[in-house]
């Protein structure tokens, strides 16, 4: 049986080879144009991230970001006056984020660090921000305890969890993909699905998994169907589970966002925008938690 430590090593290796969003640009790797194209793609489809960032006063605040990707959100927060530190479990994301800050002449510190065992002193930060890394942490309870420790009294955490009560989880991952994975072995099905807008590399990866004839528990099936079939770990939470996770904090609020219509091929692209938005705020994939550490 895998331990959290061994799973963390797998998570580290996965993101080290492919930092989050690093494949979202066709421009020359590490150039200003490369980072700008990734930024445009990220906020075009996930504009709620900018809305969430805009709700916070970053000026002069000591900010810790857990899971920086390629530094896209970091650049926004620094531009709004944050005293920024970013951490990643993998070196690849550290290097790309450092490169992004250097390319745009932005001040900030980016370090390799495990969120479950941070080196920072107690009560070091005003804000902890994490928009994508929390679902990838095998022992997330321990990471949340560390977040609580490094936050100043009255400090806030703004964190993304993946929503268990979502269309993406219940309908797409746990029902449709399980039901239709058997069709991948039929000649011509993968080219057809690729033509309809589904990513060919991921379809090929799932066919390989299917042919391995290895039975997967639901937890592994979820992981292999989020960020690609090679992804070793992902977790999801519903409202009650998120409340339990942040039970030590005050002023807990949760909001739901983001129905990713791109997962549905051409069908998703013809859906009216108001339907996409409605599905997002009721059964979206992003469960965003805002919580404040007690002031005393």
C-alpha cells in the first residue's frame, strides 16, 4: 500500500515534468510571449480566478502561494503590491515561476518546499493563496495545519479544492468515462473522439491503462482522470468535508465555480454561455474556500 510520503514523490515527479499550464502555449519556452499566451488561456476559460483575486487587498501584504504553476497568478498578485513568496514541491515549477518573474522584472521569492512541512516561522504571512495545489497533496489535513501555523492571527487563506458535488466528478469522471472507456479499443473510436475535440494524447493514455487490465479503485480512477492519465493523485471534497478541513478557522465561506465545457468536445462549444455559467455556479469543479484565522 502506498504511503503519503511515497505518493508525494510521485506527485513531485509528475509536476516536475509538466508544471501546471506549461503546455498551454506554442510560443518559445520561457519567453514573455510564452507566459502571456498561458495567461490569456488561463483567464479566458477561468475568468473567476481574476474576480477572486480582485476581492483581496494585496498591497503590502505578506503572501504565500502554495503551488505556483508557471507564475501566472503570482504576477497578478505582485502587480497588486503583494510581498510575494511562492512554493512548489517540484523544482520544475520553481524554475519556471522564477523565470516568469525575471522576464517581467517582478520581485518575489520562489522556493522548493513541501506544504506539509514548511520551514517558515509561526505567524509569518497575512495571506495564503493556493489555486490548484491543494487537491494534489496526499495528506492535505497536515498541509492545512501548516497553513494555520504560518498565518498571522486574522490572516486569511484562499484555497481551491476540487468539488465532489460537481458534474465533472459525478457525471463525467465517475459515470461517463467509466462507461465509455470500453469503447476505446474499437478501431476508429479514438480518431473520431479526437476529431470531436477531445485530446488525443489523453485518449491514447486511457487506452493504454485499459489494456493493462488493472482494476483501479475509485480514488485512483479519479486521479487518472484529472490532469491526464499519468497523474498519480487528486482528491475531492464536498461542503461538509471542506468545512471539516478548515474547522480551526473562522469565517469560512465556500463558493462554486467553473463548468469546463471543453471537456465535452463540440457539444460543450455549442452550449450557450448562460448555461455554462449556470452549471458552473451550481455544479462546477472549483470549490473555493475563504477562511480567516482567529484574531486571538
